[in-house]
């Protein structure tokens, strides 16, 4: 991760995740994004800033990935529905990892236990790692992976 800024991490969330807490709590739990922000800030314990964002707009999400490249900032990415079909998002995410910046793909639920169309991720092949199925724990594990010293 040489050259990577570890003063903050971008935690980027795609479409419909702004409805966490009320959207399908049996699948996504009952906590919302402010609760996720608080969990991650507690885990970061002042070591790095958590810059958590959510959008329903593919172009905005792509712009945030460009920002990660331009500022050498690690990314935790929950692409949500874009996971399964957005080649534009995949290409932007590839810019991050090709620049040597970690990008961890996360999912609250395990896509492989859900509908067949959710089984394929166009992001996973270029991500530094993938964590799924642990609720907000998926984000927490991703953050831990970014905070580990390089081996």
C-alpha cells in the first residue's frame, strides 16, 4: 500500500442502501447508515477518518472512485444492485486497484444465498478482497483488513 493515504477511508454505498433500517430488515437488519458510521468510527478509534457516503446515482459513485484514485484513498465499496451489471462501475473500481489502492467489496447479506441473478459480481474480479454475509460486520472486517500493517 505504498503511496496510499491512510488518514481516511471512503466507505461507498450504492442504490437503496440509504433505506437501511426500513428496507427488508429480515435481509439487511434494522440498523441504518448513521449506525454503521458510528460502528466504523468506534472501530477506527481515531486512527483514520471514516468518510461514509451513499448514492442511488451510478455516475456519482464512479466519481467517488475517481476521487479515491486521485487522493490514493482506500475504499470499502458496497455496490448494491450495481454489483451484478455495472461494467462502468467495474471499470472505475479497476482504476483504484490498478493504482495499488485497496478496494474491498462488501455485502451485508450473502448474495450466493439469494436469487440467482445476485450470484454474479462484476466487481469481485478486480477487488482486493470480498466480504459478504456478516451484516454490518462485513464493513467492520473490511476496515480491519485495511488497518492491518503490511506483511
